[in-house]
C-alpha cells in the first residue's frame, strides 16, 4: 500500500497535528552558521532554528523571550531527534517513502515551473491585449518532411526579402509570391489582431515588436516561412455588446434595391422612436438573434467581418445606432448596448491562462526556457556523440523500432556547468518516451521535433537539481516534505500504531489514570425552544408553578396554551455536565425546575429532569481521549529513549544571544 500523507493526517489527534504544524515548515538552506545544538555530534545551525521560530510566529508569540525560545527549542530538538531516528533506521531510503517524495517533488517542480512560465506569458499577453495590430505577410509554404522542400522555400523567401530590401513594394510582392490564397490578392493583408489571436507565436512576437510601417526578416513556423509587415498599431478596441437588425442581400440584382429600401425604411422608423428590440424580432433575418431582440454576445476583434466590426466599434457611446451599412452578404443596423471597461491583469488572468494552455505557446515557452538554460550555463554539445544518437534514431524510424538500446559506456552529449551532464542513454530514453509527439512528421523532421521535447525535458531535470541547491525557498519546500514524510513514518510506527494496537497497554494506562477520566455530576435536561417570546413566557410561568414538572405534564401545559410541537416550539433532550460547559451555569440543578433564557432569535426554557451523581468513566465511553493521552505518553517515553541514543548538546551561549527580552 502506498504511503499516503493525507490519510494519516486525518487520523492524528489535535495535539499531534499542532506539533506537526509547528515543526514541519520550510527549513532554509544556509551557509556556514553558528551551531545552536548538536544531535549525536551533528550540528544544527542557529539560522535553521531561527527561521522556523519566526515562521511560526503565531499571535506574536515569537517575541525572542527566553520562555518562547526555550519552548520552540524543545519542540525543534524533538523533531530533529525523530528525523535522526528515521535516517538511522534507513527510512530515508525506503522505496515507498521515496516514491511518495518523488511524486511530491514532481508536482512541486511542475507547479513552480508552470508559475514561472505562465506568469511571464500572461503578463506578456495582457500588455499586448491593450493594443490591436494590423499586419500583412508574404508566405512560402513547405513540406515539413522534405528537406528539399524546406530548402527551396528558404531560398524563395530569401529572394523575396532581397527584392524588398531593394525597394520593391511589399503589397505587389505578396500578390506575386505569397502562397496564402486568402490574403495575397489583398497584398498580403491579414487585418487587425490582438494578443493570442495569431496562430504562431513567433509571428505575434514580430507584430508586437517591430515598428509600424516596417517588415521582418524571414521567419520560420511549422507551416512555412513568413515575412511580416506591421501596417498599423492602435489602442485595443476591446470587447463590445451590440444588437443588430439584418436583411440578407439577394443574389438577384433585381431584388437588391428592394433590400436596400427595406433597411432604409427600418432605419427611418427607428429614428422616429420605434423600439429596436421589437423591430429586430419582427424584421431581422438573423435567426440566431432575432428572437431576443437582436442581441449578440460579447465580442472583440477578429470574430466577425471587418466592416461589421469597424461599424460596431465606431459607435461612441451606449445606445448609439449606426447608419445602415452593407457587407458582402447583408445590410445591417447596429445598436451599441455596452462597451467593456479595460480589465486588470488579475481580472483576466484566468481567461488568458486558459487560452495559453490551449495553444502551442506554452510548450514553445518551455522549449525557449530550456534553450536559455543551455546558453546561460555555457553548456556544450559533443557533436560526434549527438550525430551518432541521431543516426541510431533515424535508423530506428526506418525499421519501425521504438526501443532505445542501452550503451554500456555512454558518452556525454551535453556537459559543463558544475559537472552537469546528459549522456546518450539519458537522451535516448527521453527520445523514446516522446516518440508519440511527432505530429505525423517523418525522418529528420520527426527527429528534430522529438529531440526538442527530449532536450527540454532533460534540461528541466537539470534545472530541478539546480533549484534544490540554489533556491532556498524551493529547497526548503523539498526538505520540508522529505522530513515531514520521515516524521509521519516514525510517528506511525512508534506512536500511533502502538497506541491503537497495544490493547493491554491501553487498558493498563487507563486503569492507572482513571481519576483523569470521570464524569462530574450530570443533569438530564429538556430544552424547549420558542420563536414567540410571549408564548415562551406563558409556558415558563405555568411551568414554574409545578416544581416536579415531567415531560408529559409539560406537553399538557403546552397543549392547553394551544401550542403545537414543531410549529410553535421544539424540544431537545440534552445532557449537561457540571462545570464542563456553558449550560452548566445556566440550568437549575434541581429536578423538575425550569430556567428561561432569551437568545437572539428564540426564547429557551430549560427543564431539569434528573441529576446523575459523579462517577468514573468506562474505557469505551472515552476511548478516543484515552488513546490520545496514551499516544502522548508513548511519545514522551520514546523521546527519552532517543535522547539517550542520540545525545543532544545545547550551545547555551548561542541561545542566550537570541534572547531579546
């Protein structure tokens, strides 16, 4: 059975859980520091203790007083003793526990990396979303599985680029050379875009980085080569909500004048004060909106015909109405209903993150980050070893082999930076693991795509190691969880399980401590709750006249007052232990007597039915409390044993230096 931290946490008692919260927190990675204490001659730094002391500054208890410091030190020493025992017993090498730790590390790293990358992408997307950019492009496609096709496309785009630099018109070159059928007749014009609307991020990067009126160098995407020109940059149109009236244009010329007259007639009626929604319901030929008065859902740029969008965003204020205008398929009148305000990054971040995850840019960003690590760490590639691995992989493709064959003495393909290295077996297995991500590619193109993923994965594994050793916050979290696993393992084996399984020991402990588990004097009480204070007072007045009031007599009194149970009142049977809860001082400790108490929402009459004398509790009545107390005793005895096994030496002088009051 896998070791599950959450399952164990739900079983421990409050005092144990509190101890865990106090102790299991991030422990900083410090350099050489003063030693506060040693356990079996192994030093524990003052910085490590001080970090956890301040981390657990609950209600300003961490005031550096002598008492506060000593309290935390005792807890911290006990924690370290348990971790020491775990390490000495080999628990830190237990495959089940280490598998749990590895699973946590994977989640932690993915979360850390995700935030690092996603924060950058969302901030970038948000800044870009504040502007709309009009772009054109010249596009030369290629077959990604044909090196010849890629080479020819590169030659062609370079030739076009040379013509541009020679002074040729971008628009005219697009009409002649661009292979984008949808834009070439318009001189390569693609129109306005905002953030996350351009399919390929490299093209978006160009659109938002080069100046208006300039064009880019040839840029490669999965589809082909592009030269991008920025035509215009404007403040973002944002999002708008409108209502429309639409009249379809007939394909017959003889009827088109009729359609124009119809839309003009509708517009005239609207100007006279006709209700837009009513006219849309009766006369609009847009079957998706006419039923609800012509209302469209919120939209931004790039969702509808450019003419339609321009007319909509040209409306300056809510309730403004456009003149009738024509697109290729219909005549329209638009009424502006609402324009969205510019949202903050925090407001739109969840939406941006969702869009980013649906696109390829997240994986692209991870690849870019891996490349930056390679460059920043000055890593190198053994080109001969790389080409050998590439050749083996390509041969495997041809033979339809998917298994990497281990090399007995693998060469390092990537190496450098404090001895970090990635050998051919590591990369080979990583390539094997990513064979399913080739997206229908073949040959060298397939290898390049798979190798990129494998390379990124291996670089990120190096980064994980780098973080543990250099980033104190990240290293602390990993150390925290590892020592937390060890602590739980030791507590389970040496305390919790023992207390639950040692039935004889539990009974003996209970018998020795019977005086701690007893009932005080108890009262059996009927609590009558009324919503109406007058009715409660009437019942209370009659009840007070009957010193030995029974429940049956109380119900007779209530019935005589015309009060019905669950309608006018409710009754609950409760047990009150003397000096053990708030009701103890409210009720009357005389059988048959009543006490009336008004509350915020109701009026309660407490009737004391009987009094039970104080008596010792039986084990089954308080087993949970006894088990918790027995666990506490077992733990205390265990700590004594650990202190004998692993001598603790406190550096009192260093501790005294921490005292501030």
